[in-house]
C-alpha cells in the first residue's frame, strides 16, 4: 500500500504518474495530514525536501525526498499512541504541533535533535532516537465551559483537533479548530520580565510576586484555563492553569499560571 505519492506540478495539468511513491510498510495505513518543514540550517538537500505526515496509526513521520528511505524518523506519543493525527503545524525550526483525533488533544513535539543530525541520517550513519518525551507535551484544548449546553460541552471535550494554523513560523499565536469553535492560543508568559512587545501589557505586585493583572490581560474574562501533561512512558502527572490574576505553584520552566493537580 502506498499512502503518499509525490507529483511535480508545472504550468500544465498534474501528470498522471508521480515522481515518487512512499511506501510506509504498515498495513491499512493512511496519511491524514501533510506539512512541509522549513529547510533546516546547514542541512542537506533543498527547500521542500523535508516534510511530515500524520498517520491513522497515531505516528508522525519525517520524510526526506533526497533519501532513498521512505521514512527517516518517526515520532509518537507513548500515552495516547493510537489516536489518528488529523493536522500538523511546524512551530519554529525545532518543534511541531499535531492535532489528535480524540479528546481535543494538541500534541507538542520537540524534534531539534533529529534536525541537527540530518546529514548523518541521510548518509545512514545515524540512528534517530525516539522523540525526547521529556520535552513533549499534550494539551487539552477543551474546557468545562457549559455555557453552550452540556451536549455541546461533551462534543467539544471528545472532539478532534481538525485544523491548525499560524500567521508565521515565528508567530506566538496559533489557531486550532475543534468541534464548534476556533481557539486562539497565545504562547506567552504573563510574568515574562522581557515580554514580546505584542503582549507587554503589564503585571501588578502581589505578595512579592508579580501577578498578571486580569484587567489588563483578560478584561472580558475570556482566557481559558487549560490542562496538560508531559508525554512519558511512566506515570502521568496532570497540570492545569489557574485564572489570570492568580499565581500558580511556580513550576520551573512553565508560565506562572500552571500548577500541579
């Protein structure tokens, strides 16, 4: 079975035969999503050689059109390993986002180590390790908002993440489409001492901590309180966000709104 065929598009119609067919080697496999990767710095090949595919089996695969191998690296979530991947979005030059088919889960993968070794991978002298799960996260985009009714909330909580988009690779804003709504995600720390000028809204002091002001950051009370967990083969520890204006538990490396459940 050949789920991915590559065609060269010219000024005329698409040719009937592909220039390459990629056989994944998995029974009943379908590729639900594709996303080109920006060409990594100091990497072999040319722009357009590297792209990701999201599969029915929950695996995201990295392809290199300059390599004779159909798949040069694979990335999967050990916690939610069977949900299909409906959409993909490269994030900067070392991460990508994947939209899961279940429970409104947005998966964050760090593939910087793999991208740093593309020359060796193409030569066959480097074996790509499993994705570094310590740097990968799963975020639940659904919340317990019942303002639209319990049935709508239930559909939202079990929804797929159908689409992902961002204004640019460097943009801190991401848009995700789930059941019945589009969610805007701004990747910013409310207490960052050197914030992106777009988010330089300000904080107010509280008990020796700089706590974000809800009147400045969330004047209409629309900010969501999300939940997430780190991808791991061991015990899963859920984390959640507190409301804007409340200091969380101060988990190292995370925004101050995050706290352990």
